[in-house]
C-alpha cells in the first residue's frame, strides 16, 4: 500500500538538470518554498499513457490551474534530464516544469518508487498527483495499487476539480484548412480576435475533399469545431460568434 503524504513536507532533494548546455542543481526549496505547486508523477517519458494523456492534459489545463492560484506545474519522472528535455520538446509542454528524478531520490522519499524490472524499466514512479503549498502536501491523488498501470485519479481534471470545481477550462478548438485558403485565413482571424487558441489541421489536396466530407458532410474548408460542437465554415463561425454576443448582452 502506498503512503499518503498529505500534511507532510515534500522530500528535500536536489535534481541534476541540463539547461542551455550547462549543468544546474535545482532544489526542492527553490521549487516549492512560498509557492502553490501542482505535481504529477508518472512511470516514464515517451511511454504511451504518459504521452497521450497524462502530460498533455496538464499542459492543456495549465492556464486554468494558473488562474486558480497555482504558481507552477511539475512533472516528475525517474528519467535523466536529457530524456525529460527532449520529451518536453516533443510534447510542446511549455507550461510544465520537467523534473528529472534520475536517481529516484524524490520518488523514494514520497514512498512511490516501484519495481518495473519485468518491463526493463528498473525502478520507476507510481502514478500520483498532488497539490503542494509552501512545501507541504495539501492533497494527494494516488492511483489504486493494482496490476498494470492504472490511470484513474492522478489526471489533470481531477486535481483541477479539487482546487476549484467551477474552474473554467480552456476551449478546445480545431479547424480544418488548406494552404492558401482566404476563407481559412478569415476564420482563423475571427478565432484569434475572440481569444480562441486553436489546433489547425492543414489537409493535403489528395485527401482533402474525402476527409472533410467524411467528418462534416461538406466539401470545402475551413471547417471549425469548438468544444465538440461542429460550427461549420467561416460564415457559420461569424454567425455563431455573433449569436453568443447577443446572448451575453
């Protein structure tokens, strides 16, 4: 059974990090003292669940955490600093501070070190997340102690809901486009003007019509989706935004 650390200070350790081609010692005192910090720990960089869900969602929800009093978000893994740096680049995780607990010292101090020799991983961290204030653990979510790699409670949404059940999460916006499309440019400008960060999927000519038709039933781009709702093209997007302004007035 894993030990819950609530009400206890985090372990006092130093991490060996590589920044701008130079070695640096980063202490837990620097990371936690006088700050409100979100921490999530996972088995390893570039591994499936860690890369597809755990890290990306914390990175995506970072603005909501920051709006609700969190000063920084740390991702801890028993990996070296080179691996963690490359993983951060690969994931475009600019909102997250990557913590390479290469020797497992911090993880052992949290009583979260597990043996994964059967996978060739050696000693790694069990999945957990926590809210830490001025170096003391306020709340900790530990994955259930069962076989495999459970991912049920250490996710970003669960921790954000603990901090503020009514926290406003960033909108999820995607737009299908093609290169050189003036209507696509107009739709993107509309989104930017209203403060929407969007994921753009630029489709190649060979498959564009088929992809757009399969997803939307339409034959042209742009096609915009917001929070799971299909909006449509640039004119549809403009009308949708105007209707929201009228409702808000």
